[in-house]
C-alpha cells in the first residue's frame, strides 16, 4: 500500500509533469473513485483550471487549483499517477484522465479501485475533518515524544494509527522499528524517552532514504529489512532468521535477536 514515501514521490512527479497547464477535459473510466462529489461537479471545478502547486499530508496528496480549492488524491492499495502524451497507450487500470490543452494526459491509475479522488477547500480543513495526526516528516522530536510516550497499546499499532501520526504503514513501520532495535509488540509506555527520540530520528532517516531511492527496496541500504520480507529470510545485520507475526492484524517482520 502506498505509504508516505510513495505519496511524496507521486507529489514530486505531479510537480515535474503537470503544473501550470490548463485542464481541457476530465474523463472518468470508473466513477467509483470519486469521494463525496458527483462527476459533473468534479468536472466543473477542474475545467479550465491549472495546478499551481502541490502539498502532501501523510498518505494524501493535493494539487492546488488556481482560484481556490485542491484536487485531493488517496492512492489506496495500488494507486499511482502517469503522465503521457496523446496517442500513447492509456495505462492499464486507469480510472480517471485529465487532458491538458498541450495534448498531454495525467492518468490516475488504481489496480484494485481502492483509491479515491476528491475536492478539498483547503488542506488544513481536510486534515481536521479527517482527524489526521501530524505528518510523520513534519513533526519535531519533542512533539513526537509527547504523543507516544504515554499511549496505550503496542508501538507498532500506535505508529500506524493515522489519527495519531499520518503517513506510516506496515512496511515502513517495520523498517523503523527494526532500525531502532525495538520489538513491534512492546508497549508504548515501556519505551523510554531516549528510545522515542531514537525512533523519531530513525523514522526521518528511513522515510527520507526511501524517497531518495524512489521507494525501490532493491536500492535500499543492505542493512535494511524491507528487501528481506520473505519467509525464511535472515536478518541482514546479525544473520538470525527473521520471525513473522500478526500485530494489529498486519503481517509483521522482525529480528528476535536485535529487537527487544
């Protein structure tokens, strides 16, 4: 599922391909992706507009429209964006096409149709309405510690709660805890302030590294867990066989020797 690094990469892609181009037409290949807006209203808002900038909060990306408002993107389990010129083959699983006056298209692609498109008045209002926690790359160390130090439940479950902290999913939470040496089932109250400071620093390091490597696990450092998420694989640091368990209903990989 796209997590913060993936969505940040999509936002950067949007910036590099689609800013300051006038929308000529919006075509829906599947209307189920629209959230809280009709196709006609959606088209009327985008028609003739330009994307003037972009933003991201957690797993949501936003394209600012000239005039006012934002086109919002949530990528579900398998969403992405694709920019291509007229005459090229439309990407498989495209659900919505924006045609620009210059003859290029921006496709919203979603294999499993679990993503959504919406219009937001402004990013701050949307964050409040959805009760999203602070963005994982924006929160500072002190605020991070104060949020998590006295929470109930496991560390992994808390980190993945989007109303507590926006942006982390299953894969990067496992990576952050692996790099921090913290067992995913450890209770938040059992993690010291010094350890939470380490988790925060590690979180920023891992997320920024993933963005830099375009979220391609094969390009991650050899010491990272992500490319070893297969049954029977060994810890890339100590060689102990990784263990797999369910935490909060999610398949979790960890090293029983290095994480405590």
